[in-house]
């Protein structure tokens, strides 16, 4: 498995966000080979008073390859206004 764990704190629009990209196994046991399948996921969470608000993700996307996940993680850091679900 190609392990991936990227974490960045992003400051945007007077707020702080955690940008997290990780690798994870698919956990569906009813398909052959799923225990070997890896997906990558990027999520962005707002932070308030140094606490991460996990219950309200501002962005969530899964990818089939590590390259896609790393590219999108970088794009979020560079252009957060294009990715964040701002409320």
C-alpha cells in the first residue's frame, strides 16, 4: 500500500482550516479484492479556537490515485476559494 498522510493548516477569509489527505483501504467485504484496494481522500475542516470541527466538512473528495489526491491537496492550498463550501 502506498501510504499517504498530508496535513496543512490553511488561513483563508479570516478563518483557519485543516486540509487533510490520506490513503485508506476500502472496507467492503462483498467484492473480491476490495481488501487490497486503496483510495485516497481529501477533506477540509474549519478550525475554531484550535479545535477541528469534524462534524461540518467544507470539502470532501475521494480519488483513485495518489497523484490525483496530492495534486488536488496542493490546488486547495493555492486556490481555496475554488474548493471550500463556505457558509
